[in-house]
C-alpha cells in the first residue's frame, strides 16, 4: 500500500492522488497556525519586557469611568438586561440566517422549499417572542 488513492472523474478517466499531497496541505495550515501563535507570544513577551513597572497605590486602585470606587465591589444587576441581550442575540442570529436564505431563494429550483423553511424558522421565532411577551419579559418597568 503506497498511500495513493484513485479518483474517477466524469469522462476524464482515473486520477491518482497521493496521501502526501493531503498532508502537505495540512502542514501549510499547521505552519501558519504555529507562526500566528509565535507572533502573539513574541508580541506579549516584548510588551512585558518593555513596559515600565512602577506600582503605586493609585495605580492599584480600582478605576471605572474616572470615578473613585465607593462601597462594595458587588453590585446586583437586573435579570431583564440579560433577557434583552438574549433576545437581541436571537434576532441577530435570525438576520444572519436571512441573508443566505435570500440568495438561495433566488436560485432556480429552490424557491418553494426555502420559502417553507423560512416560514417554519420565523414561526419558531414568533412562538419564542410570544412566550417572552406572555411572561412579561418585554415590559419595561
């Protein structure tokens, strides 16, 4: 066994592909990944070596928006903010799904199938939005 495979093309005969060709492609990707990791490591190392380190009490103080911290570091956050963020993510994913759908919908032979798929998808989103509305999540109080 030499590690070669055969691929039959339509009307072109048989083409032999060696396994070393596949590994050569992967080695290029692996080499680029290693170079990328090394580039980041060298940049962080250079930054660590070149930056001045002079810790003072003012530098070690927590800083947020130019206001000195007062009170505890623990603050309660309303859950509704997370729910709004979650709803935003859902509808952002919806818009990401709509763009490729629009291009496939324009292709001949896929119109009815993709239209039905989109209405099913939008139905699921509508059910989720109605559920959130019924639970009172969308009421800003």
